[in-house]
């Protein structure tokens, strides 16, 4: 039977979908390296709530969300599951180059009955997706992520990139290369973490 730490203010059906995701993640993680096994001991804070905090940073008008390097489905799958109930007009696309991980993502999508889709490719090889929101967790340094946001976003898109202690150094590496608005949001689940919210991105002339 699936079981999961509860997330408040969502329906029983959404709770069951989140439980199913956790169950599948734990099972598949025994044979495929999806997440650190130790991190599953804090599934609620380390993965579930850490992912869902991004939902509060998107504009109300957002309809398309692309998650790059989705791996074990974080943050995309918890977001897609909750959005099915709370923001039904929001559609998520998960980009993952590892075929085994992509099969896992497709399995979760099928078993939970959500409408997200998976693209099996490297993010830099996917044609522009013109998404309203672009996210990536532990995929690459900020310089690469900003390039991917420029490719897969549009003029009013935002990028949401969780970062840790190296954030200042990564911001320094792209100084003078891009113009953008930056909001640094403290992580609610990691005292050393932040979420970089990047908007109005353009190349520095």
C-alpha cells in the first residue's frame, strides 16, 4: 500500500497521488539512482515540500511549465500532482535524457493519472518550448541554466532555480553577460538554500 507524509489543504485524491509517487520513487530507487537513499528519510521536507514551495512563486497567468533534467521527478511531479487540483490550467513538460529515468517519470504520470508529458532528450537539444515557467533542480551551474531559460522561455517567462551555498559565485560568473530581474527567495526547507527567480531575461548588449 502507498503511504506518504500528508500535505495539508489538498483533496484526498491529491494525497493519494502524492502517496503513489512516493511509493514508486522508493521502489524504483532501489534499482535506479533517482535520489539519494538517505534523502528519502526526510521525504516530506527534502523532496515534497521543497518542490511545492516553487508553486507559490509563479504568476497566476502561467499555463506552461518546463522542468529540465527532471531525473526522479523533482520538483516537477509533486507540482504537477498538486496543480491538477489547484491550478488545472497549468501543464508541465519534463525533459530527461536518461531513458531509464524517463520511463520512471512516464510510469508515475500514468499511475497517478496526471496529464504531464516527458521529452527524452538533453535540454539543449530540445527545440524551443516557449514555456511560461522554466525550472531545474541540481542540473547545472547558473550560466547554463540562464541559457536554457533564454532558449525555452519567452519575453515574460520566469526561471526558478533552487541553489545552495555556491549561489553568489554562480551569480558572479554571469555578471555582465545577461540582463534580468532577480528575486532571491529563502528556501522554506533548507536553511542554506535559496530559490533564484529570474525574469525579463535578455542578452547584455
